[in-house]
C-alpha cells in the first residue's frame, strides 16, 4: 500500500503511511491502516468518508490526541515543519498543539468546558503559548471573538458556554483554535452538529479566516457538498485507508474508484444508499477478523465491479488514474485510486465506462455542490 | 438578590428540620424504659426500704415529673437562652459537656476528613486518568480495604501493633495533654492512629466517587480540546477535570462524611478512649440523660444542616449552569 | 459491693446495695506505675514521682454522694474523704474519722477524732455536721436530696433516732438491738458534708442547687480528711487526685506506721478506658497500674513479668431462679422443694465453674460464700456436684415427686396434663458470654432429664421490668404488698410476662451481715419476686440472729438458715464470683482475701 515514493516537498504537512490501532476487549481494531497525503500552506484538504472510515481518528492522530491507551499510533510519519510528530516527545507535541496546529471539534457544546467562562478558555489558549499579561490576553481574546463574528464580544467574553447558541459556541471554538495563530487548522466535522442555516455561515467564516491568514485547513467531513465548496484537494477514505486522492476537480469530475463514484451518486432519489448506519458499519467490518487478516480490497463486498483479483493479497495500492498525467504532477498531488482496475493489469474502463452514462449527472452535481443541502 | 433569599430560605428550613428532630428525640426518650430506675428500685427493696419512694426520688431528681409538653416547652425556652440544661450523668451543664467534648472530636475528625477528602479526590482523579493500570487497581484495593474493614477491629489491631509491640504511640489517649498542648508533637503522636482509622474508612467512598465522576470527564471532548490547545496533562487534571468533578462530588461529600463521622466516631472514640462527642452522646443515650441526649442530638443536626447549606452554596458556585434564583 | 469493685453498675447483674468498703480500698494508695520498666503516663519527667493509674471501663456520673451512692462515684470520693471507719477482713472495726462502740448492740456511740478540718473554710468536722446530715438529708420526710437508700436510716418505717451528745460525739439509738449494725453499709465508710454547705440548700429543698454546687462537684470541702486532694475531673476520661500533705492520719498515734505515712503515691488517677482490649493493652504497656481482667485473658497475663494477677473472692452469687408464681408453665411443680432438689441434681456446677468460668469461681450451695465466718459446712447440703450430680437420680426424684402436680413422665419426657411436653422458658441476661453459655448448659442438662428448655436473652432492664416486677392481678387490693418485687401472694401477683427460669441476676450474699438476705427468703420479703414460700421459719431465725449479742447463738441461728436454704433450694445456687485484677508487678499490698481493699492506703511500690 505504498505510494509512488513522495519527494518530500515543502508541504506544510506530510502524512505517510499512518497507522493507528485501538486495543479493545473485542480485539485489536486498526482504525487507520496506512494513509498518506500532503497539505500545503493556504491549502484546504478534505478527508471524506462515511462514519467509521477512520477519518476522525486520522485527524486526531496527527497531533496524537488519541487516547493512549487504548489507542496507539503504530507506524507512519507525520511530518510537520521538519519534525515527525508521530515520534516526537510530549513536550514537543505540546508546543505544537494550539500554537502551530489547532483543532476544532465536531460538537462545540461538548468541546467547551462547561464550568469556565468563554474568556477563561480563550485566555488559556492564548497564555499557553504566549507570555502575555492577563489584560493583554483579554484584549486579544475580545479581538478574536470579534474576528469570528461574535456580536458584542466585550460582554460575551464572560459568558459561559451554555449561555451561547450552537453556532456561537462553534465560533468560540474556532476563536480558541485561532488564538495561537496556528499554521494548520484541523476541523473535524465543524458544521455537522449545527443548524442548516448556521452551517454555511461557519464555512464562510473558515474560508475567510483562511484567506486572511493563509493557514492550511484540513477539513474532515462526510458531507460532499461541503467538500465541493471549500476543498482544494480531496482524500477519500474507506475503512481506514485512502481509496482515492486528488484535486477536487479531478475527483469530482472524474471520480475513479468505485467507492467514490458510489458516493457521488448518492443523491437523494438514487438507488445506492451509502448513508452510514451503525448496523451497517458492524456488518461491513467484521471485528473478529480484524483488519490484520484482510484479504484483498476492503470495498469488494459492496463493489459492483469486484473481481477475483480483489479478493487476494493486500488492499490494492494507489494507482494513478487515467487522467493523472494530465491533471497534476506525480507524487502526492496526483490523482490516484486504490483499485485493481487502475493497476498495471487492470482496465479502467471497467469502472469508468459503466459510469459514463452517469457522468453528466456527476458534473451537474459538482456545480450544484454548494447548494446541495 | 437571588443568593441572599436562597440562603435565607435554606437557613429557615434548617431551623424547621432541627425543631422536628428535637421533638421526635424528646418524645422517644420519654418512652424509653429506664434501667437505672429498675436498679434503684431493686436496691431499695433489697435493703428493706420502700422501692416506690426510691423510684419517686429518682424521678424527681431527674426531672421526669410533669406532663410531656410542659417539660418540652420549658426545655425549648431554656435552649433559646443558652441554658441547655444540666447533665445529671456528667454533673455539669450540658453546654459545658458538649463544649468540653467538642475539641477532642475535632482534633481527630478534622484531620481525618481533610486528609481523606484530599487524598480521596487525588487518588480518584489519578485512577480515572490511569484507568486499569496497576496503580489504579492498587488504589481501588486500598480504598475497599479501608471501607470494608471494621473500624474498631482495625483500631484495636493497630494499637496492639504500634502501641504495645512497637511502643511508637501511647496506648491511652491523654485528654489533658490534648487539651493543654493541642499542637504539640506528643498530641500528634497520640492522634495518628485514630485519624488513620477514621480516614481509611472515609477515603474509600470519596475515592470511588471521584474516580467515577472523573472518568466521565477524562474522555470528554473538552478534555481533548484542552489537550489540543497544548495544555499539559497536569493542567488538564487539576483545572479541566477537577472542577467539574467537584460539582457532583460536593453533593455527596457532606452527607457521606457526616455519616462516616457520626457512626465511625463512636467506635473510634471507644477504642482509643477519646472523650469526644461520639462517646458523649452514646453514653447519654445509654444512661438516659435526657438533657444531654437532646443537646448532643442538636449538634449533629446543626452540623448536618450547616453542611448541607454550605454544600448547596458550593455547588451553586462551582457550577455556573446552576441557577439558584428561581428555586 | 466490695472495695475496689470495678464491676460497679456496668454488669447486668448487680442487685444488692453497694457497700462502700471499696472506698478505703481506693484510698489505699497502692504502688505506683513506674518502676521495673513500665512507663507511667501520668507525671512527666522526674522518676522520683510515683503515680497510681487505675483503669476502669466506666466513669462516674457525679461526686455528690448525697444523691448517688454507686461504686464508681464512691471510689473516687474515697480518695479525698476517708469515711467514718473501715472494716478489716477479720471484721474488726478500724477507726478512720471516727470510732463506733456499743454496750449492748442497741445504742451506738460515734466519736469523731480531734483535728478533722473541712476545706473551703467550713471549720472543723463536728458531730453537728453528722447529725444534721443524717436527720435533714437521709431522714428528711420528703427526701429532698433524692438519697437513693433512705431506708437504711429507718427501722420499721420510723427514722432511727440520732442525737448529738457532745462536740464530737453522737449516738445512734436503734429501736431493737442489732449487733451487726457497724458492719452494715450505713455508717461503715459513710461520708459527710459540712452543715454549712448543706444548709444552703436544705430550707428550699433545692436538690438541683446542691447537685450543681461547685464545692460539691470539686470536693472542695475535703480539707485534710483524705489521703489525696481533688485535682481535676475530666468527664469520661480521668479523675486525678494528688497527695494531700495535710492528711489527718499523719498526726494520729493509734494507727500502724504504714498508715501514718500514707499515701505512698504522688497521685492517684482513675482512667476511663471503655474498650476492654485497649485497657488490657495499656496494662501491658505499663500505662495503667491496675485494672480488671476478664477470666478469658488471665492466661495471657500470667506469663508476663511486668504484671501480677490476683484473684479476690467475692460475695456475689449467680443462681438459677425458679418461678413459683402462677404465671409460669411449671410452677406447681417448682413450688415443691423436692422437685427443686431433684432439678438441682441435674445441673453440673463443677462444669460451670471449671469450663465456663475457667476456674474463676467457686461452687455455691447456699446463700453464703464458703469463706464467710457464718458458713457452716455441716449444715449445708451439697447438690449438683460429685455424686449428687446425676441425671438418673434427678429423673428418679422427679418421677417420685411430680405427684400432685399436673405433670408426669411420659416415657422419657415430662409432659403436662394435656400430654404436651413441658417447655420451660429460660430468660437470661444479655451482655455476658459466660451467662449465655451457662444458660445453654442448663438447657442441655434439663433436656437430659426430659424437660425442654427455650432460651431467651434480654437486657437487664427488660428482665427487671417484665419478669421481676409483679403486681396484684386479682380484684380489689392485695391483702399485702411488699413492694414492686413482691406485689402480693404468689397466686395472683405475677409479672407482666411469663417465665420459668431466670439466669444472670446476681445476689449479694452479705457475708458480713447475713441477716440482710432476709428479704430473699421470707414469703413477704421485699426481693422475693420468685414467689418462694419457705417451710422453715426463717423470719424468726433471722430475728434471733440479728438481735442477739451472743455470738454462739447467732452462729447457730445462721447455720440453721443456710442449712435450710440449701435443702429447700428456693433457687439453684450455682457459684460465687471472683474479682480478677492485674497489677503492675511492683505493687505491694493487695492480699487475696475477701474485702482486700480496706487497707489500700498502705499499698506501695516495691522498694518504696
């Protein structure tokens, strides 16, 4: 499952073959089983996948936020700013967290400590990395609140989280993340728990922050509409591995992997139902066999194009798609898909052709992505 | 202001509770049979005297004549003016008896409570953070040991070991020493075992509660968020987890501790011979010293009520989500 | 109660009035703790100081002896107040504050020593103080001071005339001669309070004022009247008295030297330690000089070098009492002496003494201990030991003597007239493991002769209320009434709950003044709660014994009493108790006799 060797470019974040395991009573689960991608300054990369794909674990593994035990980063590299975070010391990690890489979590209500005021938590974010006086920190906090669009920040700074609406809470969370002036912001489903009307506001906010400060944004989501709206590049995950990777144009216009194609087809009204449900996850991933003994491609049981080759050996490596040479240079930016049909012995047309009839639909989807919900 | 009215209401309620308890105690005491009376009568009969007269003399002496409500009202009146009555079985005013015994009780309960609370919470938090490690199991074992082992047995065994065999601490509690030099090393020596015995029984529940509460927060999203901000584990433990843990913990703290102190303190005081409130009230009940029983009932009632009030206030202060204005 | 008696009011069983012989025992300054490797907790620093620390399980409630005269309070008061006089184990009078004498045993002259001074400016002790106290307190109609046993200063319902005959003399004029009067706990060991103190409260009959008076509670009036002076009383913890340099006995010539130099300790402390094992640990560690030992721990302490175990005979008897009142389920049979004798054959007294009491008791056969000078071996019939312990014999005797009762033997078991097996209710006093064991033993023994026994444990107070108190159940008034323990004739005056046997109430056998047991043995006796009708005329025998001055006559009368009692078996006399005390091995003084504590003043440390 290795990439074409990636020339270490000056990417802000370079993740290579990251593997994270959880030791549970029911056995060992490899939630992230070798993923790789890059992220540059000012770039927005979206980790897409259904629930259970391991995207949240991947996001949290970057700065080792995973609870250890029972989680454990087994192997791989997370190169950030010349350091490998996967093997860095606690002290180094603490210096990076908040200051260089910040996190925004899915449920803002739970991500804010209920017994401390908003201001207290903001001040903490500031003062953990900056030796400033309380008064200065407070001024900065108010400024941050203003930046994220909280009205009347000088008063609201003393409010408690439960006194704010969901949308406001998420803005506060973003403000907290920005407090350290990070280079990379990791946002895990930042809009999923919010009202529909608030969602786009928050996205807008993220975008404007990014363009203003040039920070990198790693957005984890299962909502393709969000991806279409904000992403520069897309990493499609399924069952802990990368299925397809490439620029948003490439992936949306010419989806290659059967899984990606199925995702993009999943518009209300169509047959294929990829709505994640708990039951489905269990059925699809048999814990007793664990990922250690996976044979073949993880997606084969749901793949309309599965062949014998799919049941043998390891997960197919990421092969360049037909348009790879035309769309982007080699390496981490290439449009790749982990499917035997795109390998040396396969025929891409098996996948691509059958979907050709639906292509026009896909293109139309792309353009309508922003207003999907 | 919400808080003032709230406090006033709680205090008033405390008064009602105290009154009810006092009344019930008074009535119950009146109905209890009196072995001392029996003894006196038999003695009189054995020497050929009139047992009736002896009985009457006894009743007179103990103030047991007159209708119940009359005696009770008189008692309440005195209570208000600071005259808590005369204790026949101690031959001193009830208030004096209580105030004499109180310091001895405080001397070992306060350190025991303080230590067990602090240690209990600390160990509980540590256990929550390091769940299922050897230290966690060890702490749990120690906690359960402390709460399961009978206090009086434990005290006796410790006395045998440390006082008789090793001679590190005295066997008998020297009340005069405690009274005149409470902060001396000698006093500390004689208090070590009682504090330890009482503390070990109290620490268990605090520890388990703290652990259970903290566990809820250890995996909480805001803890992860704090970690993502770059906070150290220590900071997370002491600032992010401790405070929300204390909120529900404070609700059980007072009741729990009071229960332990009031029940365990009797045993501790009997075993170590400390003339504290526990023994005072127990002997008052045994000897049917009405005035003293009522007085010593009042003390824990006041403590409980005050404790609950403080606890409610603490709760409201610790958790900003609680709104006490409208209750 | 005996001197130095620690059981006080702690056990479930003491019924008799407390004699205060123990006071002197307590006063007797016995050896101090310190010496021979034991460290003293009292007194710090100088190793020249000697302190006696007496460990007890219960404290005292008051120091006001006019209202309370139980053992714990008396013990402490005795440290600072000697009392009128002491009685030696040979039953001789040993004058302390006063000497008592008589010509014919009816009029007693009490003469106080010169030089007895009250403290707190109350002047000298004179006869005026005594007469005032006796007539205005003990004999007051209203008993305003709530003296527990005013009856002791009365005869036949009338106060005994007491009159002052000189500055330091007064006379007690009994209506009838009573040669044993000095040995009764009336004047023996009696305390006194200054008239000046009592009269503050007498006119208003202010018992509360008296009880709360500080001088009373701190014994400030004790002056030079005792070997120690009051130092402090920490309720529930310790009572401390320090050596009294003014002690009057120092100036006196007619006492042995050892008394003149008393006390031999710088302080005497009563230390309250409620938990037995802690108390015993303190004895081992040397923090206590002396304390009671339970029989089960004697072995442990006998082996120790630092502790000397002493066993003192006592006059308390444990008996199995039969209910002869009409609310038992076997009373018709229990009323027959022959049946009671038969039952006495069934219970093994030796086993009780050896196994249950571990040898720390002596078998009893009548209402007197064997060490009593009035005990007559020849007269007393021994049952339940050796050959007279036999289940077959018991059965035989029962079979023969159940005629005329509704009961008989049906095969192996005793049944009533409805052919139901007889089941006896045995009520025993809770709180003492040996008592419970004896009860179980009795049940077994009775079962072996064919009688079922059901055991019920109850608190002492409940036993008294439910089984000892009895009252007239018939119409109208009872023909006679001897008090709450004997409310009338046994057919109609019964207790509130039925019972057949009681175990755990102990009786004082009054070896010094045996006529005091009269109330147990006559039909209208004040303590005859079990409904016993004697066949022997005990009343006139006691009359003779108490009124005659002729020692031989008295002896004969009493011998007949005890002999008759052993034959009639109003209850099954089981055993006499002992007091076991552990002392610091350096203490010299205590002798293993009855009444051992009378000379406590003279006890001392080895080498002192």
